[in-house]
């Protein structure tokens, strides 16, 4: 899931001397303790922990689909094999029940497990390193109030040499920790710290570390593209703090679209976060890189004019893409600038249609978007079984040029072909 | 006129290419199986098979079907001679109003054709797309399991005891 | 709602009948006959040939009730076949049709078996007695010596005569006797035995089964333009281009009522979309703030009726408990949106509809179209499950108006999904308040209960109840609603506990003004009242430290109630389940007159996502003499799952400008993922006892059993529905 690509650090480690390597990578095991007694945890501390855990989206990586909360077992795909997330319930044998606060703090800050082994940085400890002692204690307190669930960690399934955890030590030397603003800068502290937004939205270098010089320039995650944030956002209308806060809390932004892919789960968790925290994050993220440049401003003005009916929408092409749109898409999305059946974002404003790559738009068309069974929210069926590869290309071309009014994507056919291979639909 | 292959027959229909298949099936071809439930791809009442895979016919433009094969519930069996899956729905009395039934049958049919020994979890996951307001779900599951058990290999496990009923005299 | 209606049943042999519809005030115990009238609907329609006719073509049985997916055709056929001693397949059943069948009002309120089932049972029995008597006299044999089998009367010497050969057209045109010589239940070979439903094979093989599948040769397709919100009026609609769209035959306009007729269905849909885009509306009044809806309802004027005021000898109360409960608006959620067909030949209007009452619909349509009622015929054709008053009547009204404007061809009106979800009359939001005094032993000695609700029935009883009427140039308005009286009640249905409570006051606060369109939905007020009463019984039990099942039994004398409570507890293994494990119990007798139902269930552990799940549920039911056991199970299970869906997450949503839960994305309902792992139904048979009806019995106990299980697991009492993840999170449960 998050952080799909595994750092390539190991590649450069071939030359590291065995001795130095052993020294670096050896860490003492922290003695097992008994979990804190029920009632010994101050409720206020656990409540604060709940707030941080929601912001950190911990449940998402540590809860397998259909599994018990925080019991781990989520497969994290990497180019080198699978990692499985761990059980962070207070079960003594299989979870973190035997971890002292000190052991937990060490893991949060340095990625060293209680028994001394290195955690892969799919666990975003570089972001957590700057959390205050109090914050970590709160998270610990909250997790210790969860129901202990016995669920043994699954063995990772990584190819040699990536399966040598000790190599992470060298990686850590080079790329840890991230820069996290102090708590006084609430938005930055949360966004860079516990919420680890950059873990998805910042591109990584060849060894899988975030490229701080390109912070929030957008990056590929699990076959999706986490779009650039702030001034570099491809959205037709720049984000405002208010709309971003709304989006984070509900997954729907009236002028940008609907959270899909990995971000859908993030917004589902953030729905329970403190609104003040979300506003702080939103203010920080919306402000990245300063105001939008004149080209984007002009585009925004033009888009608003079409929305209000004072300017005409982009010209429509005919052909197979238009026919598919009319029979498969227009029923909900109408002309792309209005909506009929749901309280949806006009399709023309969807960020995915304005991104450089058709990947996100294609994935939504293939897979659809499905809220949880009990949850009201934008819903779309997947079209993987309906449309042939050529029809996908046709309809995407139409969406891009005739609905969003953007220059044609040049890599459509290849993207469709490669993604259909990845996503053998049911 | 558009030519489409429905239930193994080529039919020529007078419809514009964007017309959703559902309307062509019901209105032009006078087939009852696929139902209008939402027209939005949210309920599954209109489910048919396209090249063996389940699709919402309400969101499938008829012009996109050249060279592809559509199957509706009418292709499975008849009242006099129902298919094994239809038989299982009758045996389990897996309907109340039954408006969702045809869509349920077709989605389950697609599953059993590729995975005759589908597990309970797999059946539930696959049927998630289709709505039933009458609360007939448990019976639908039983019917699909019954058909799976009949179709699956001899070693396939019998239907699970998901429901037990009794009458006390 | 049920003003007596004058109706003429032209096709009845030689007959003109004056009838009053008597629902639902008459009582589900109609089967318990009074001395001067035959039982069930025979009381209103005593002529035997209103119910049973035998001629060369075979045996035809008539019912004024309709198949709604509840298995009515099958159950009534079983009854008729049993008492007539003919094979199940020998019966041809005709359902609600204003030209052919008795006027049995609405198919609602679990009345079909008590009313129509009882009538057919007795009528069939008396017809058989007549046949026997005729044969006996023609053979000069004693009646006792004859038997009936397979549609024949047989003599001991082997002679046999077919029913059809014994009677003439007028033989059965006679009034039923007050009492019938019913078969002893021990002799039943069809009643009480599993009978596969007659309608299922067509439904699973693509046969024509629904009104939506009707396709008369001359049929054209219509769609209606609906306002964006209640009370909005059309300011402008330039339809010149729309009239030229392919296939468009006619655009019908009358004030703000606009419909389009096209040759093909998809053409009608496209024309409707074009109209939606082109229409400009003056908005209606703003809707009240959703977050404050319960306060808004409580602040509206109410008509208060004390429906129970009991003052028996009782101990003094030593402790007092009180609580308030809220429930949201809930939709019917029929999977097939409403549909209506109509044909006007210049004089007569024929309407096909899946509404629940053909006779009241006829009156409403006569009012809407200005035609005399005897020029309007309404025929029931099955639709998808309706669970009450959904958009069916309105769609029939739409079809009638369109057909009148387009004579000579059958016009089919099909509502779009968003029209159904936005315009159907919902089940109303409600508030209840309860206060109880407990004596030293923890028993309830004083009970005070208040229920606030809008009406639970705005069914057609007049044209003003039909949606189309509101938009006409000369608009019709909804008649001022009146409460449904006890003993059945509307918002106060099941507001009176069946428990022994020496001091008890129950007040129904009927709120006539409706900010949101509401009407009847499965169970009416029973869902909320049973939720409140049964949650509160649990609160009292917990306060006393008593076991919830034992506590209920302490307060219950009705032996059949005790039986279902005990059976559900036993089959669940209540005494073995650990308190605190998330087990919950609830009981009710629907309307205090119908079926008894008790539910014991087990919740799955609550995850951090705050989603409640039922792991296992055990239901026990007693609906009197069983007709089709599997039919009862199907209804009870379905009612449970539907009510579970209401309880776990359903709610209509809106903002100031209109309803926002416009489709299944905005109004989620149960799918397969949240099903229980196990669902068991146990039926108690009561041979020879009156039919009590089943359709709504499990609706009420379900929410209480779930809330009680939640309390058992967490010691938190949630009193506002739905019990959805945000509410659980807010309560600190996730
Ligand atoms: S009608 Fe096609 S999914 Fe509902
Ligand atoms: S049986 Fe009525 S909707 Fe499924």
C-alpha cells in the first residue's frame, strides 16, 4: 500500500564492509514487559492518542481487508516482493503487548523493533522521529487500550538481498530523519510528522528516499499517482484551505473530485480526526509553494467562467469515445459540467483528468469507487468488464480533450495495455 | 441498425449507438430478465454477461458491443427446464419479490463458470455488487452454494450450515 | 384516511354491492368471528361467488389483496385448495382488480391472511358443503357418507361427479353462513405444508413477472419531469427543441406537471434529461435543518390522545428511570422504481398499477382526472417489493394523466431511480419518551410513555394524495392527515406494551404538519415503539441486575408471548451465553393483535471502524395456524434483514434545498458484506388458530435486540437510530 517502492539502498550496500555493517546494524533487544494494566492508562492520554492515530492513518496499513483492527497482515507490494504489516494490538505474543514505552519510542523514532531488528521504512519512522515524547506516549497509550488480538506476523516475501533487514541500517545513515516543524507550527508538524503526507506525495530517489528538494511534487504509489500538492497541483482550480479540509474529512471536494485509490482509505480515517487538525493540515498543504502561477490562475478563471455559464465548455469531438461517454458516463456525469444523480464533483474538474498521466483516471474507470457498505458517498462501478482496451483509450481521450479540455495524453494506449495486464479483472 | 450477438443469435436492433444495452434488451428485444433498478450501476438488477463477465447493462452502450457476446438470463433455462443455478434458486425459494433475482442469478452464474467451487467468502464478495431490498440474501447465498456444490468437483464441500430452521409443533 | 367508499362491482353475477372499506381499523383478530357475521372479509362480502366460482373452465378464486412478493398467491391458493379438496394446481387465483374482486382495501398491515385468507378459507369450506349437499340430494345419500377428492364428490359405491357438473352459474350466488364446518387441522394436506411459491420460477428464468414487464402492442413510453424540491413551481421550460427530439410523440403540460411521451424508452429518458436541463424552477420552501429535525418536530403543534390510562393496584415506586429515543426518516427502497400503465379509450380509463390498494387508487385517479369512478378500472400487477406506500400510487396517477392526454394507446410511466428516492413518501422521523417507576423488587409499577410522530398514512383516499395533483395548474392539496385509531394505531402502533404494568399512561402526540413527505412503511410506528419499549425494558432489567429474558417473562402473562420468548432464548442458548458477550434480546406482538416474534442475537466484536455486525440471530415466531411454513420463514428473515439495515445505517438525508439521498450512493442499504453469519427462524404452529399475518412481525424487535446487544457488549445505551459508525465513534465505542 503506502510506500510501495522499496528503497534501492541495498544496491549500494554491496561494497559496505561486513564489519562496519555489523556494527551499524546491531541493536540491543529491549526486555519484554507486561502490558500496562487496564485502568493504569490515563483516558485523556489515550484520547489524544486516538487523535494522533487517526491523523497517522495507522489503521489503514495495520488492518488487513476484512481483518481485525490493528492486527496487521496487510500485504505491501514492492518491486522486490511483499512486506506484511505487523500486529500493533497489545497482544503479548504476537503484538506489541510486551513492548515498553521505551521500546515503542525507539521503534517510532528510529525504526528499530523491540527485539532489535530493523523495520523497513515502509513504516514511516523518518516522519515520526520528530514526534514529541508526549505524542508518542499518547499513541502508545491508545494502542494499549485496544483489544489484544492474536495474529502472528506473516513472513515477508522479499527477494535476496532485500530480505536482509540489517541493510536498512545503511539506508538510515543516509536518509533519516525527515524535517518536521515543531509543534507550534501545527499544520506542518502534523503534515510532516504523524500524518506523513510526503510519504506518498513526495517523489523518491533511486534508493527510495523522499527527495526533499521536490517535496510534494507528486509520486507513484501502488499503481496510482499521488498528485502534486500546493502550487504544483494539476487541479483546474487551486485548492483552498477550506476545500482541502472538507476533502480530508469527507473524501469529496466540490471543485476537485473524490478521493479514490489509497487516498480513499486515508480520508475515511481522517473523517474521525479533529477538524481543527484537518484545518491546520489543509492550511499548510494548500500553502505549499505559494500562490498558483499566472498560467494556472488563468485556467482557474476560465474554468469558473464555464461553470457559471458565462463561457462555453470545450468543444466536443464525436466518434466512439463520445458514444461510450453518452451511454456509460453521461447518465451520472451529464455533460461533465453539471451532475444529475449524485452530489458529485463536475467531472471536468476532476484532478485525474488534468494530470500528466492518464493512470489515475484509468484506474477509476477500471475499478470504480466503492464506499463502505454502510457509508453514503460517491459510488461508481468499475468498467473493466464492459470496455475493451481500445474503448478505454477512446473514452479516456474523449474525457481528456472534450470534457476537461486539455491537450491529448500521448501515452494512452501503452498505459491502458500495461494496466490491463496488471489488473486482470474479475 | 446495430447488430449484436445476444444469447448466441445475431440480432439487429434499431437503436442509436449510445443506447444502454438494458433498454435494447427490454424495449427492442422484449426480454424481461435484465431489470431497470437504478440505471446508475449501483444495484445490479440489470446484470448480464458480456464475453462471460458480469456487467451492468444499464451502463453498456449498445454501440460498443461489436464482436462481443451478450448473455442474459433467458439463455440459461426455462420455467419447464431451469438451469442448475436457476433450479437452486427455486429449491431454496430464494426470492421474495424476486425483482433482484435475475441479476443475482447472472452474477452468480459468471462466478460459477470461472470458479465452480467458490467459497462462501468468495460468493459473498462477488455478490456485493447486487442489492436486494427484501432481505433474501441468506437464501441467495444458499442457492449459489447449492449450485456450487452441485457443479463443483466431487470433493467440493457441501453447502455450509449458514441457516438452520425448525418448526415446533 | 379511510372514508367509506361507494363502489360498484359490475362484473359480479347479478350484483351491485355497496361497500365500505374498513381498513385498518377493523383489527387483525377478524378471524375470531363475532356471532352475527361470517369471519374475515366475508363479513363485508358475504356472497360466496365473490370469492369462489366454479364453471367449465375450472375453479377461480378471487381476492381483493395483491401479491407484493410476500407469497400471497401461494398461501391463498393453498387455503382454497385445502378447503375445496382439490389439488393446488387446480385453483386459478385472481388478485385485486376493481372490476373483478372484492374491495379489500389495502394489502398492508399483515392483514391479508386474517382478512382474505380467512374469507377464502370459510367461503371455500361452505362451497364444499354446498357441493356435498347437492350431490347427496341427487343421489339420495346421506351427506356424511360422501367425500370430496380432486375436484369431485364421491359416493361410497364409487360414483363420482365433478364439481362443475353439480352447480349452475347462480348456485354460489348466495350469502355465506356465519359459521363454516371447517376441516379439522389434523386432516390438512396442503395448509401447513411447504409449498413452493408459484411466482418464483418465472422470476428466476426471465419470464414476465412484473408490471415493468408489461408490453401491450400499442405501448408508448413516458417520463415525468419532477420539481427539484417540495413545492417548487415551474417558471419556464422551452420545449421546442425537445419536442423535435427523435421519437418524441407528445409533451404534456398542466401547470408544473410536465411529462413526455416517446416511441422508445431510451428516447423518453433522453427527452426527460433535456427537460431537466432546460427547466427553470421557483424553489419551494426551505427544508428544516437536518441536525435539528427532532426538535423541529417536537415544536410543531400536535393532537394528543391518551391511548392508555391504567390505574390498577400497585406498589409504590422506589426508583425511577427515564429515556428519550429518536429515529430518522427511512425510505422504502424498492429495487424497481415505480411504474404505471394506463389506457384511455375516450370514455374508459384502465390503469395497471403495483400500488397496494386498487379501490382507493381508483377513487384518487377519478378525482385527479375528473372521470367518474365507474369509468376507471384499476388492476393490480406485481411490482418489486414495496414495503408500504412508495411511489406506486403516484406513478399510476402520472400514467392516468398522460393517458388521458394521449388517448388510444397504452402509456407506460416509469420513474427514474432518483425520482423514486427523492419523491417517495418516507417512513417518518419520530421521538419517544419513556419513564418508569420500579418497586423494591425491581419490577415496573408505573409506566409513562409519549410518542411524537407525523402520520403514517397518506395513502390515496383522494386525488390530493397523488404527487401529480400537487403540480397541476389548479393544484390539489394533500388532505389533512388524521391518526389511525387504536387498536392498530399509526405512529402509536405498538406504543402500548404487552407487559403487565399496573400503572400505565401512553400518549400519542400526532403531528399533522409534515416538513418531509411521509406515509406508510412496513410496521408503521411499531418499529420505533418496539425499539423504545424493548430497549427500555432492558434498561430496567439492567438497573435491577436482572437477566433480560427473565425480566421480560416476569412482566408477561400472555402464554403465547411467553412461548416465543422462551423458544428464542432456548434455541439461542441464552442461558449459556456469557453476559457481556454482546447478546441482545427483544420481543413484540405486532400491533398487540398479530404475530408474536422474539429475537435473540449475538453481535460480532466491534471493530475500530465502528461498524456493528450481527454474527448470529435466532428468531421465534407464532403467527397462528401456519399456511406455508417456508413463506413465514422467508418473511421473517427478510423483515429481520431489512430492519437490521434500517437500524445499522439507513437515513434519508437532505439540505435546505431538497432531498440529497437521491440514489443508492446517497442512501446505502444492506448488501452481502454485513449479513449475519447465521440466521435461524423457529415457528410455533398453532393448528386451527386464526391466521395472524407475518409480514411485519420481525421489524420492531430487530432494532431493540441490536441496541440491547450493543449495551450488553459495551454498557453504552444508544437511543438514537441509526446505530452507524459515526454514532458509535461519537459515543467513544470505536
Ligand atoms: S439498473 Fe443497472 S445497476 Fe441498477
Ligand atoms: S427479492 Fe425483492 S429485491 Fe430481492
